[in-house]
């Protein structure tokens, strides 16, 4: 992006920058009061009319949300989670007023059904989950009433983490997957209970708003089932590990589906064996480990991951596996399971050809492993196989067939991922052979109704399994949608689950709903030994501005469904990341560029007893985190006011729905392969809006993912660069977004100058040289004509007494205490302006003026220094024309 150079005398800049550096000081306290609703420059409540729904119900049409007066509506939201959804009434009033001040116009009510939430939505007097708590409902009703009065819409989540009990009719309740994952898609009793819950909650009449939720205009969104996929579980082992009762029910439905399609076993066998090819030679070298680990690599990517290979002399391979046994002893886990891998690179796989992997495996205890094929060089993408398996103390033979896709001659590899658990894994007799042969289980037939559950393989049997799962998901989601909208007569827009849950199949499923939703986190904490261990966790602690693939943002864009509104209902760069100040700005600018319809930070608060706090409360809650909240006024102006120009063009990936099963079998549960095959790089989303459409009618032999370089594949032809400039692979990356009324820069600008039309920042050096800054015209005028500007500048934020480990990847449970401490940004700021007078103020945590900042207005240029000495993240510029 080419920026106009501001004509600023070097002596002027040098003098003021010296002042900024001289102001350098340790971190200073900066607290944003939890109940602040004061009318200061940081109050952007005027963006959102009150009460929510004043202009009628929110409707999805033409790819966006509109009210009944035809106004387009975007949502800037947060999540209120678990017990925080049931606050005391005084707290509800204050929380709603503060959210209104900060520009929030949507609250997602999440984990209300969580068994660990105290209280939750269910009545604790009953052993089941079929009775709603009167007290919880009253608290929830009052919160929604207050949100409505303050111009804030509501997103009600139905199934999030409900744990069904034996009293609900599930004798295996303790063995069911956590949060009801997977099984809620197909267990008839569970589906009936979900409909009952939807009925009881949505037809409940709120005594404060005097409407039922199905009739309430401020209830704009209902989500059916959070982060849940049956289809995706076919690859990650979730179906294989189901307990007996749900597995039997799924098998019953699978056999009924096969019977409907094939009528008898002979027809089934002919269809499934039609694509079989004889096996060729084993492509793996030293497959019997007779030469030790020659041609094999044990890779430990990142400290502290640690493992070693052994060839135990006293251990023999199981019958049928020739050669020796190799043992991998995992002694220390890394931050991700793939930090410990055992693989053979340099394999020559042919595009479109079937292959079969077989191996024997066991472990000292039951544990998961993953096996996949990928490139052995950057970008390491998958080339056809991805399976997650469970192994135990007894030898077991595994067979995994796949069709090679997106291969590179002599640069493919077979990998075993071993970093899920400590202990030993024994492998024997691995083979990777061209060809595939369908095995029919002894004694199984359609007539007996005992065909075993399948696996997602790129052959007819595997494609049938995938097609069955896709259809099961579709039937469940459309059934719930129709029940909510047709039976209950709810006016809310309905989404099923997040589109990436199920990959391309998930996107197809969500194309049947009113809008599309996604979630993403940059460097979500990893728990290497025990889930959600408050002491034992890690983060890489790096900035997303360095992510060469664009980090979370392009992956979100790739799941937008053409013609549907698109929202991201969970997003965060979780604390205590040193670079978390980048979160809100990068998301808001990118979402505006892509023309998305809703953004939600996860979360705002999850504890009804912790509203009044002056510290960062954990990974996610943003309500007391200045690195997130301080940027909300600027983000609200940018996103809700529609300041940012759209990307110059639009690229649409067209996928015939009849090809989805084949593509899933070939590439696994993701959309990345389709975009990559089309030659559309992730960073192209900086200049072009992305969407996926499921357009029927294309034949399988036609290119269902056309190259975007062809003229007809542009919905709107791009011209030039867009309003965002980002080179993430640079040594000192910067993310810059520019519009007439909102400007921002994020990244490693310490010791550098950044210029864009009307604004220059020359930053002093800091320990990380990282900063995030916005300049926002609060009156909506272009910056150079604005009479009211808000400058926000943040480096890092942490609690008092927060204690990092040696490599700064965790604070364990040493989060510290209040107040929050921030690191100011030492910099010179110059603003081109037509005004004839201007005053710069430092502001406190409510946006109130606490003092003036020396500035100079000369020749149409306002120049001043900011820094830690001012003890603020916010600066107000009041300007005007003298009469």
C-alpha cells in the first residue's frame, strides 16, 4: 500500500520523539471500571438504537441481516457465560449499561446448561435436566430485559455443555462424550429432550419484557448445538470410542440407511468392491526395522517435548508382522500432540491413486495416536490420510485406505503422531502399498442388520459412510430448525453449529440454516497432560502479525457461505499473551474488509460473583482486560459505522453438493484443500472477499473448484490493493488498516515510522517493540476534518504480580492480583488537519479528562508525544475552527 508522506520537519520529529523516550517508565495501573456508563468520548452508545428491536425483527436476506425498516444491522458482541448469565439484578443493570457504552449490541448467552456452572439453567432439586430453575429464569429474564433496554440483542444457545443423566433415560450417562458431543445428533431420546428444552425456554414468557422469547424482537439469534459434529468425529476417533448404547443406535441407523440404498448384501458387495485394485509393493523402506530406525525420523518440534526410540530385543512382533518392534518412549509432552512425530519422508505417491496403510500397534495403556500422510516440506499439507485411533496394551492391526491428493513427487511422508500422552508406543510391520481391497466382516450382512460402523475412506464403502453421516447431520439440523421456526414459531435467525465442525460437510450442513457462524482463537492455551489444568498449560506467546499464513483470519473467511450472513460468535487472543492487544483491531478491520455481519469476543464474564474486578480473570474474560476493552470504542466505530472500505473484489468457491462426499473422502474434513486446489492463497483475502457456494448441476469430471485467475470466477473484479496492508512474513511485520475516519496500525513498530494519509506515528523502542494504535474520528468526519478524535495506544497488559515461567509460555496459576498494569507506547503522533485550534487530553479508565498533553499545531499539522508518563491508553483530541 502506498501512503502519502506527511511533510514533517525532521528537527520537529526528532525533538518530540526525544521527549517521548524520556517519558519511558515502568508499567502503570490502568483499570476500566466494570460499571462505568459515563458519558465521555469513549461512549459510543449512540451507534445502537434503544430498545433492541425498536425497528422490528432481525431478518436474514441477501447475505446480511436487516431490521424490518430495511436498515442493515451488524453485531458487535460478547459472550456472557455460565453463572454470569444469571446475575443479581443490580449487576445486570450495570453490566448492560456498560456494554451499551462500549458499543456492544449483541450478547451470546453461552454454557447456561453447564453442569459445572453454579447456578445453571436447570433446577437442582431434580436429578434430571428436564426442569428449568425458576430462580435462574428470573435472573436471566431480568438480564435480557436490561440488555434490550440498552439496545443489545440476544443470541440464545440451546445445547452447549448439557450432560444428560441416568434420570434423563441414559443408563450409560457417565460414559457419554463430554458436553453431549457427537451423540446429540442421532440419539432419538436426546433429540426429543433438546426439543423439549427449546420449547420450555423459548416459549417462556419474560415478565419484564412481557413477551415470550419466540416473539421477542431482541432475541435475534438461536444456535442449536455449539461446536458439535458427528461427521468430523469419523476422522478424530470420536465415533470409534462411543460407548455401547449410542454405538448400537448409530449402527442400527447405518444398517437401515444401507438397506434403503442397496436392498440386499449381494448388491452392497458388488458396489463396494467395484473400485478395488490389487495391492502393489510396500513403498516404505526398512519397514521391518531390521536396520534400526534407518529411513525413519523421530521428530520433537518444540521444547519441552521429549521422546526416544528403542529396539527392545526381548519384544517380538505379533503374528503377521515380520521383523522387529520399534518402541517410542514419550517422556515429556509438548504444547501440541504433533510436537512428537515418528515418520518416514521422501515417499512417491501418485495423485488420485488409492493406497492402503497397515500397521500393528500397542501401548502401555489405552491412548490415542494419529496417522496421516502429508508433504514432507512446507506447507506440510495433508495428501489424503488422516485418522485418529485408540490403541491399548494388546497388539492390534490397523488398516487405513486413502486416495492420494495434492501430492508432490518424492516429497510425501507417512506420520504417526505420538504426543497425546506419556508412556510407550510399540509399532510393528508398517506398510504403505498402492491399491485397496474392501474387506467384508465375517458373518455381517444387510439381511441380519449387523454391518459394522464404517470409516471415512476414499473408496465406495468409505464414501457411503461419509454420505450417511452427512445425511444424519442434515436431518438433525433441519429438523431442529423446522421445530424452532415452524412449530414454536420463533422469529429468531437459526444456526446449527459452527461451519468448520465437519469441514466441507459442516459448511454444506450450515448452508441449510439462516446464517453461518464460526469460532477461532489465536494460540488457545494447550493443556499437555490434563484438560483445563489451571497450573499445567502453555501458549507459544507470539504475535499473529508474524503468522505467514494469516493466522486465524483467512481460515474464517474460507467458511463464509455465499448468500448467508456470516458471524464469528467466539474469538479471542487469550490472555496472558504479550501481544493480545492486536486481537480486537485485527478482527474488526478484517471483518469489515470481508463485509461480515457479526463479531463476538469470548468471553465477557463467566462468573456472576466476579463482575466487580480490577484484574484479568483468566484466559478469556475481556470485561476487565484493557488490551481488549480499550479498543472496543474504536472497533465499534470501525465495524458498526462501516468505516472500512470493502475488499476490492469477491472470489467464490463453487462446490456442487453432489461432489461433497467425494471431496471429503479425498481430502478429509476441511475446506482448505478445495481453496488450495483452486489456487486461492490465504492472503488473497486481504484484497478479495471470500465465500463458498454449493451450486448443483456440475458434473464430477468438471472442475468444481475453478482457478480464480479466470475472469468468470470473479464476482467483482479486483483492482489494486485493498485498505489493509499486511506482510506477516516480514522481520518486523505491521498490520495497517486505513480509512478516512478510522486508522490503525498493529505490530512491531518500535523505533520505526508509520505513515498513512493524514497520520504519522514514530514510535520509540520498547522491550518487544510491539504496539497497537488506533486513531478514530468520533464525529464520523474524515480525520483531517474531525473536531473530535480518540487515540488508543497499547503495548502489553498484565496483572500486578503476574509470574511468567522462564521461557514466557505460561504463568500457571500465578495470575497475580489487581490492578491491571499496562505498558504505554512511547511515540510521536502527527495528524494532518484543517482545524485552527486543538487540545490533547490524557484520559482515565472512564474516558474522563485527567490532564492536557503538550502539543503543537502549525501549518495544518498537529504534533504531540504520548508515552507511559501520561498513565493512559486513551487520548482525546478536541479541535475546531476559531471564529
